[in-house]
C-alpha cells in the first residue's frame, strides 16, 4: 500500500498552527492510516489505496483540519478561467482517448517539495492508474510553454523530442526501445501505429503519454506555474485524478485555472469541482455502526471529515461529497465516514449477550494439519492475497485466460481478479525475496474461486495447497519426494501419471492423486514438476524452481 513521509514542519505550515506530536501520532490512525514509523523530524504513514487524496501532505492536512475542528465542511477552491484550451485528436480513439488538463499558478517548489511531487505522482499512477495503463500524469513547467495545446496521435518514426534526463532527441519509437522508462512502459502503446503526444502552439513537445515527459518542461525550484495533464483510457478516472492533484496544490496556496478540453463532439471545462449530492439514512447508520445516533450527530460527523451535511428530517441527511473523494460509491461508504468522523475510540466495545461453546472448525483443523506436515518437511509458510491480476496469473505463467471472478471496480492494476491458483503468488514471493539465501522452501494453504454456472451462487470455492523450492540443484526428484511425503502423511497413497502443463517443463511434470487405501476414494488431486524456464524468467528469478499444487477434494 502507498506510504508517504512528511515532516512536522510541513504539516504545521499547512495547518497554520503547531500540533502536539504525541497527539498527531494518536490521531493519524483514526483517519485511516497505519503509522510505519516516526522520529523527531517527521512521520511515515501508510494509507489504504481507496484514499488517493491522502497521498500528499496537503491531503493529510486537509483531513486533520476537520478532526481538529480548524475547518469543517467541504473546502472551497476558487476556479479562474485560463483563457486557453487543449484539443483532443479523434485519432486517439482506441489508444488513450481521454485527457483532463488545467493550470496551477503561484506554486512554491522547494528542494524538499520536488521529490514529494514526484512521489505523489507515482503513487497516483499505482493507485488509480494501474501502473499508467488506466491513467498517466504529467506535471510541466508552464513558463516555457504557450497555449493553446494539442493532444494528438503522432507517427512514431517521424516525431522526435528530448525525453526527460536525456540530452539528445529521440524518435517516439526509439524512446520505447532505448529509454529506461520507454522499455518499462512500451507494452502500453507499442502495438499501435500512432503514439499519444502533447504539444503546445509553438510545436514544443511536452510529453509522450504514458511514457515520459520532455526535458524542456522539467520542474526546478525556479518553476512558479504548472501545466498538469492527465491522460488515459477511463474518462472518469482521468477527471478524478486531475481533481485530486489540483485540490492538493490549492491546499498549499496555488491558484487553479480551468482549461477547455475540446473533443470532437463536446467541450469540457476542467477541473470540474462540483460536489456530488447524496443522502444517508440515519437508521442505516445506526444499524451498521451499532450505536444510537441522531441526524444532527450524523451531519456533524460528516462535516468533520470535510463533507457538507444538512439535516433533512430525523432519518435523512443530505450530503455533498468533495470532488477529490473518488472512493464514495455507495451509502455504506458515507456511513463509514460517519463512523470516522464520530471517532472509533468513542464507540465502546460490548461483550455479546450470547452464551456459546467454542470448538475448532474442522475446516480450519484440516488446514492446520497440512501446515504442520509442510513445516515438518522444512517449508516456511507464506500468505498472499486472494486478489491477483491477469498478467501474473495467466500470461507470466504461460496459461490461457479462462472465465474468472473479476473485481468490478479495482483500486489497483495488481488486484483485478480472484485467484484460481496459488502458484503465481508463490513466484511473486520468490521474486521479492531473491536477495535472500538459498535454498528457499515455501508453501501456502489458501482458497481459490472459480466461476460455476451450475451453482446457485455462480462461484465455487476450492481449498488448495502449493509449495515451491528454488536453488541451483532443484529438480523433479526433490519435488516428487515432497509430494509423496505430503500424501503419505495425510494417510493416503499417491498415484501419478504424465501431464503436459504450460507452466512446467514438458516431460518433467506429473499429475498426482491422493487415494484412500480402503475405499479408493480420491481425496487430493494436483500436479508437480519443474517450472518452465520461461516462467522463471518472467518472474525475474535466476535459479531452477520446482513446485507442487494440490486441491483437497474432501476435508476429513
């Protein structure tokens, strides 16, 4: 999750008052953060990805103003017309067709502020932009540019400019093949015959979204005015990202200038900071939070988290949602903010008035048995998220895409579907820990989910266990012995047969079954073998990897 670091001095300047540091450390978790560390100079905090407006010290200060009752309700950000525009080329349809741009004047870029801006930009790329696939951001020195601007589809071999951190011109295609950033993000646009480009009225190239900005518009401590562009494949995400950036800079004193964003069939004046209007039921808030609340208390709690709230009647509160809050999708999200504004510490825990006799769930008891077996075989347990993404789950594993349970509104590119296998999660773990000593032996017991049209719920949960070994001599015999030991310790007999699996080396992979001796009932099914070298390279590993994955048919 995103982690931001700021000094107490920066925060106090934005709050326009000093703050007791112990009180700050106590308060930050109440607005939804996890404190990673702090010292005499500053604090490092982690925020959930659903709050991209917290990814700058300005966003944190804005929230704290409400909790400290310095300011309550929606912040006001005056908008002034810039008198300039950007025209969007219809030729970008199907490539990266959307953009949202504005000007920010009178910014104060210090040596400390410049890296904060870069971190803010990259965090937004990760949280909203799905690593630039959905949204990409450019922040430019406006003082070297002249509007109006154009967002166009350019010929990659006939257009060139000096990319950031370079001193020679490169064609757009050369940037994709030779520049570090170009090679990292080439997959986003290389399949098209034209590439996105931002240009001013004098032919100066600002950037090649979503790859790299131009050296011409590089920010320095002398920069006083900014041109901000957000481009992407999702118009709503693009416009929300611009709102977050513009209002963050406005918190530190910048003036927001709107621009005409001219499409073929419409013109948008952006940023649009009109708040969205919703209502929240007091009865629903009481039910979900579990404490008695009045409409007045609900409204006041929402004002403390920087919403505007007006009591309509004893059960209804009208709510105005700030334009930088991209996370409010449902009444439940508003009720969560009621609880935050009310303060979780004021909600006293109660012991349930129910007498129960507890025992270990047999389902979990079986899990524990498998864990003890794997620990006894010398494996260390890891636990990964159930959410993954198509690139790691299918493409890097050399598997064809299948029907799957997808996340309707993913908050990051890394978490777009529910896993159907544990293997890619273990490979990601090895990739993150390849600096550790070898051999590495890891395993995971976890749930996977499949679509199942025959079931009423349309999904089918499957319990699986996967294990991996990596070192210079890892081989088929080693993972076969591990698989045999697992099956034997479960009180079953192992049966194996040949299997061709794209993720494994052909001829070095086997299907296995764990069978009850007395009834020939198949209790465990799976496969094991030596992982395909191409898969190993896809996860940037350097040594052979062997793996086993099994599905438990019965849990007795």
